[in-house]
């Protein structure tokens, strides 16, 4: 199997895209360690993955550098780092933007990615990989979207710089369009199914993604030894409409 016995740390692996990535990695023979803040969500994810001791969990808030350091002390050597943690996008017109909320969102989405890369380096196999997550907000901009565009856009440039700095370790980004994940309960509540269905009819691909669709992009990047410094858009053509 492509990733036989490789150890992958999935930050955000207890839900949504990260959980889909963990499932796909297990199917390719990898062992995974899931990181999230909530013990109960981590326990539920481990049960759902049904892979016994091939799945470990560590509870940590990755906006706190001490907790990031502790994650890498606990997890030991890794072959790959995947980062899918995230929160509901911050949308606000610039005239009404709460700068403390903007700082917190940038801290979660950009600074924590830097902290994870920083503390991963001593534990990460040379020639392994780091994969960040961006999103369609870098491409489909609109009123209220300045902060999400900033964080989603930033990750491609972070990856390009680190791909050179950390070579031969590879550093890439996956950029999904809309994905059917629990985050949408907060974004749209009961309207989510209708929104996914309406978007599906507009998308060239004909439907909104499920986590398993997006997971294929991460497993490709982990295994592709000549791919580094790229942003892989997997959005059903959302950028084009
Ligand atoms: N879903 C979409 O349509 C979509 C589209 C484009 C891009 N994305 C991006 O994809 C990423 C994943 O989204 P998703 O939909 O899979 O979200 P999700 O289902 O809500 O999962 C988010 C994960 O991040 C963890 N997390 C959140 N804050 C954390 C923190 N401070 N420290 C450690 N872990 C933390 C959560 O666990 P805890 O809550 O227990 O911490 C959970 O495991 C996000 O960056 C999002 O912006 C999503």
C-alpha cells in the first residue's frame, strides 16, 4: 500500500475533511494521530475509523504554542503533517470589521499553521511532507470576505516559501470548494442541504464534495514525490462559475 506504516499527524482530524483524510490514509496503510481540542470528538472519530491502535489521538488547542510543542513531544516521529483545523469563516464588511475577531481568525488559520510547521520540523522525516488547507474564498471574493480571502490566499505563499526552506521535505496546499462537513451546521443550519443542492446544480462537477472526495487530493500530495510548493484546487469547478 502506498503509505504502508507511515505515520501521519492530522490536525483537525476529528471532524469533516480531516476525518475523511484520516480514513483515506488508513486505507492506504498509514497510521494516524488525530489532533483537535475536544476529547469527546476525538474519541468518536477514533471509534468511527474502526482501526484500533493504528489511530492515536491528542487533545490540543493549536493556537497555543506550548500545546503545539506538547503535541510533537507526544506523537514522536512522523512522516507527514496534514493541517485541516479550522472554524466557521469570518465574514464582515470592512467598515464593521472587529479587529480582535480578525486577529483571532488569522491566529487560528495562519499563525497556528506556522507554529505547527515550526515544531514539526525536528520530528518530520526529511523527504516527508506538510500539507496545509486553503479554500475557495481565495478565488470567489465578495463583500465581507477580506479576512477569509487573506487567510486562504496566504497559505499558497507560505507553502512556496517553506517548500524551498525545508527541501527535500515537500510542502503543499489543498484548496477545497464547498464540502459537506459539520462546519455547515454553524454556517447554514437547516438550510445547508438546500444550499448544497443549489450549488451542485451550478457546479461543472454537478455536486458539492464529500470529505472522501477531498481526501484524494491529500493522499495524492503525500505520495507524489515530485510535487512541492503547489496549491491543488479541488472544487468541482467552483472557481470557474
Ligand atoms: N467545509 C467546507 O465547505 C470547506 C471549504 C473550503 C475550505 N474549508 C477549510 O477546510 C478546513 C476544515 O474544514 P471542515 O469543514 O472539515 O471543518 P470541521 O468539520 O469543523 O472540522 C474542524 C476541525 O478542526 C478542529 N479544530 C478547530 N479549532 C482547533 C484548534 N484551535 N486547535 C485544534 N483543533 C482545532 C476541530 O476539532 P475541535 O473543535 O474539537 O477543536 C475539528 O477537528 C478549514 O480550514 C476550512 O476553512 C472547508
